[in-house]
C-alpha cells in the first residue's frame, strides 16, 4: 500500500492538467475505488469536466497511474 503523492485531472475541454478535488490516501484505496459520474471545475478554462479514472493521473510512492484516455 503506497501513499498517494498527488492526483491530477486532465480537462476534457482544454486538455490541461489541474489538481483533483478528490483525494484518495493510498494506492490500494485508489485501485478499489469506483469513480464514475464525478465532475470538477477546470482551473484553466473554468468549464465543468469529468473527474474519473479515465482522465486521472495519480502519483504514489514508488509508482503511478495514468488513465486510459489521457
């Protein structure tokens, strides 16, 4: 179980990365979480964007996760 260092979202509109308002404490919790139907406001373009594992970038101690659509 690796501690989470950061989680970022890639905006579906402007394609820029910004810090996620959803934070998960460790890699095991992240792996087992179901993130679906969440939205967040992009800090760059101010539009609401999806906030799920498809456009997440997470860094953990010793590794990371990159969503399939990023």
